[in-house]
C-alpha cells in the first residue's frame, strides 16, 4: 500500500508539471488555431536558460523568473516573423514550419550547452524530503503538485473573469468581427503566443530540479503534450489538466505493473479516447 501511494504521488507530480506545458500548447491552439510542434523545444530552452541563470546567480527563483521571460520574447519573434503570415493555412504547413523551428532550437541548445546532461539541486527551502506513508518523499515534488493547479486556477480566472481574457476569447471566436469593432487582433495573437511560450518555459524551468537536462528533452515532452491535449480536447484547459494527470498516473503505475508495455500505454489511451470520443474528453464535437 505504501508503494501504491508513492506511485500515486509520483504520477500527480509529473502530471501537474505536464499540465503546465500542455496548457500553453492548448492555449495557442484554442486562440490562434496553430499546432506548435516547436512547443517542446521552447520547454527545453526554458529549462536550459533557467538552469543557466540559476548557476550564474546561485538562485533558483531568479532562474525561474528570468528564463521563461526570455523564452517568451523568443516566442514573440517566432510568432511575428514566422507564424503570422501562415494563419489560416493548412495545418500540415504549420506543423512543418514549427518542426523546422524545433530542429533549429534543438541544434542551438546542443551548440551552446553541449550534448551532455546537467543536474541542478532544488532550492534550499524545497530541498530534502518528508515522511509520507512510511517512506521519504521529496519536498520539491510536493511543491510541483501545488504549483500546477495554482497556475491552472490563475489561467481560468484570467480567461473567464478579466477584461483581457474576454477580449482574447472574442478574438478567437470571430476574428473578423473583433477587427470590425476595433480590436488589434494581431497584437492579441502575439500576446497569447507569448503566454503559451512562457507557460512551456515555466514548465521547463520548474523541471530543472525534477530531472536531468539533456538535448533530447524537448522531443519526449512534445509527444506527451500532444497526447494530453488530444485526450482532454484541443483548446480546453480543464481537459488539459485531466489529460495530464491521467497520463502522469498511467506512466507511474504502468512502470510498476506493466513493465516494458508501459511505453505503449499513453498511445493506447490516446487510441481509446479517439475511438470513443474523437473530439477529446472536454472537446466540442464538430
């Protein structure tokens, strides 16, 4: 029973971190209609920049603040220079374009930080472990389990209760009408893409003490993020949360019970959801 509870906590901690990354992806798709395949590389870039500033300043919190902001500026340049001219184009074209960005960012990370792996300890206040269910459990993972839902609540409040959130939803619902009443839709789309990029980079910076960093980090996370948003429903924040937690628990308990089959479980879950509900658990049917 103790082992089951620890696996439950592991699944929840990974699931909440995955939610941060997937929420940025689903926000960009929900508002801009763009499937950003480079999202995983932006996550990785946030992790590396966060790590670098953590080392330079000897402060986890400075790296957590500066790294994602810098990546958000990269997102602004990417949206204005590359994505803005292709809005409304075929999804395949968008995927190929963002895949090219992924390759550029991956090579840039390898050139700057090298092909090796990096390990960073959590900040002193979140270091160590506590005893749960008769076993020691890292404090940092408990922090992640609280950080993910907190960001999710803030996102919900922003989109549902603030003036800017309502403006963004209006632009996403009917771009022509929004432009007709004087809203600067291109600027709104740039803001949303920057926010989605910031969320990806925030997840990356938070993952630094959670796992070792390597140049292949972005490739794994983008696949899992796409699985999450498809399971939950493209453009749905509640769906992203449910999908992320479900995938985290599936991976955690799959390692315990399914052995090597665990690697196929996310794809099996994806196939099952698509067969039963093609639009995703919280998605709207066409």
